[in-house]
C-alpha cells in the first residue's frame, strides 16, 4: 500500500480530533455505548473492546536518576475503529497509534507509530497480557508485573513495573460521566506501580526509579458537542494518597469536572458536580498556543489546595495528534509529583 494512503487511513479518525478534539463529540450510533452498572471481568477487560470507537492504554511515570534529576516517561497505545468489530486481516476496521516520550526540565523527546489491525502489527492480548505496536510493548505474565519498552530516533527505554495496590475504578464503579448530557466512558487505573529501568538518551544511559500510573479507558463518544478538550491530572502525594481529576472545557468557558480521591488507607471517593476545580494561573506560548503551565487545584472535601507546576513548560507532543503532556510538581496543602495532559488548545 502507498505509504501516504496508509498514513491517511490511520489519521482519518483522528483528523477532527487534531482540530480541537471536537471530533470526540461526533455521533457514533453504530458503535456500542457505555452503560451504568457494567460488570468488569478480568483479565478480559484489560484487552481491547472492538465494538467501541476509541480506547487507550495510557502509562505515565515520575522518575529520578541516581543524581536526583527528575524525568517523566509516557507510553500510550491508542485504538480507534472505522466500524465496530474485528474483521480479518486487512479487512479489520481497527487502527492503532502509539506515542512515547521522555521529559526532563530541559528536554522533551517524543515519537509515534502507526499500525493497522488484523495483521499482528499492533494489538492487545490478555493472557498473558501483551499490548504492542511494532517492537514497542507493555507485557507480563500478570497485569501486576510488567515490562515496558519503546524507542525513537533520539531515545529508548526499558522498564520493569510492579503493582503495590489494587485497581481503581473511576466514576460509579468504572462508569465515568464526561458531560451534563450523559456522555461517558469505562475507566479504571492502576496507579500503584513501582517502576525502575534504563532510559537511553543521546548523552548515554540513565538508570531511573519512581512511580507509574496506568489508565485504561474506552468509549464511543466521550465528549458532548459543546466540549472542546480536557485538562487531566494524575497526582501522587508524599503522604501516600493520590488524586485523579479532570475538567472537560465547554465552549461557553464553563467546565464539567470529576475526580477520584485515593486515600493512603486505600479508601476511594468519587467527586462530581464541580467539587474538583482547576484554575489556570500562568500561561506560556508553546507551539504558537497559549498553554497553562501552572494551575490552582482544589478539592475542599479532602483539604486539597495545590499549585501544580510543569516540570518542563515545553512538553508539547508535536505529533499527528498534538497535545501537551508532561510531569508536574505539587506544592501547597500536599507535596508530591504527577502528570498533566491538556488537549484541544488551538
């Protein structure tokens, strides 16, 4: 197949997403829609759900080198469907994109891969777990113990991950509402990974250790037609507690918010209806866009009042689907580290 045609086919479902992410608010009536009271079944639900239009396995990590230098690491496998179902060989309607990145305070390196479904170039199997695109992989005999690999023109990494806590289900038992109109996704995380390994940079190999957070989410229409993008935070506090919070920005300058607080004692509490707030404090010009690189985060019920600052303001993913993604530093009522993703800024 002509490479330009191949790339066009891969990008087609994402082309509107790249223009403000509003494509995720388009109708998807031929696909399955998330419903409340879904019964998750594992390991099956660690795998792909081909009757839904979009899905991702999203891993971020906050790391430190032996000299204390802070690094961030990202590994993402996206699945999108031209039609529901699997199909055989080149008849498969499933398309895949992989993103990988390494970030420090003065460096941000990112790359991507494209693949068709049905020809074993990319996919996810569950027993044993294996998510891959070309030679990039996230795999292990159990979902709790994984190895992670990726490489690009100017970096590579190989990591070992071991979970020290349970899966966390967002929203109502994994049914995560995204708008006042009722758009939703199925969404769970493994936020308790300990991670260690080697990052290879142009300057050499860097041994690193830290903590990682893996999200798995699938849906068919996660945004409403009135929403343009999101700001998503995964925060790990020094006292052992954690917070996942997001806001979906409305075109009328309002926002729909949701959050999951994970106590150091393992108790999980979900917040919706504006309890979680994220207010941008400082903007900077990145890729000719005004991007918030400092935020004021509040969740009053848990006495959380934070300033969240980008480790590297220039952590722009200048890829086929452009967005900002990078590690953040937390100060205020809680100290710690985390990751921030921002989409739909034009």
